[in-house]
C-alpha cells in the first residue's frame, strides 16, 4: 500500500505554520512566550488545524526541528567527510560536535524551544537519541573502545552542545560562535587523545 499523498492545501498550511512558528520563536525573548494562538494567527490558520496536524505545542516544535535539521541529518548519514559515516572517528567526532553547535547557533530559538519543551528531559527526545547514537557508534570505532565508555562519552560530549549552554555563552558572555567551536574542537580532541 502506497502512502497517501498530502493535499496541496494541507501541505501549504503545514509550511505556513512551520514558517510562522520559526519566525515567532526567533523574535521572542523566550520560547515560552510563543503560544499556539500566536502561531495560528501568524500562519493564517485555525488553532484546530495546529492541533490536528501536530497534536500539541511539543509536536509542532519537534516537526519544525525535524524540518530544519534534515539537511544536516542527511550529511551525517550519507554525506562525505568530515560529517559522513566513512570519516575516521578522530576527525568525525569534533566535526559532528561543531555541526551540532553551528546548527544550534543558527537556530538558537528553535533549539531552546525544543530543549525547554522536551517533556521533562531533553535527553528523552528523538533528536537527542539520534545524535547520541551517531556519536556512540563513531566512538565505538576507536581502538580499545568499549560500549559503556562510548555511551558515557557521547553523553558528556553532547552536554557541551546543549542549547541553554550555547545561549549562555553567546547571549550572556558574548563569546563568538567561532571561539566556542574552536574550544569545543580542542575539548573533543583531548577526550579522544588523552
């Protein structure tokens, strides 16, 4: 059975909602300041359309994140070095972390909204589980790697890319994204080559 093709008006509504949500989150002081009513009004759709399509605010945020992260996800799953799966682990791990950092820097509003709306823990989200698996599998390719060590190390490295930390470093301390990327690369290198 082939999947049913989405109606053109439903597809337009979906894109309008995602675009409106993205713009509202980017302009808001806090992700909590954006309501479903705000998004529906900005997208020109009824609030019921949002709930039917995305379930709730968390579902909308996850859908928006998934749409925006898709090009990066493709590069990680099937692209060339330094992000692609054939890259040696000591090169790939820092590149992955910097890619996560850049994505969260470019989409700070969205990353914060996703982590703040993460259903009690950002660690339970599909996006986190995917990044953790990619890093853990890459770390497991190192000589003498153990699954337990790779599991913990992947969590520890991902902690350095949390959206709230990125927001604090850039927004409160005024650290440039380039400086954070350089420090993150140096940190990952130390972890990989103690």
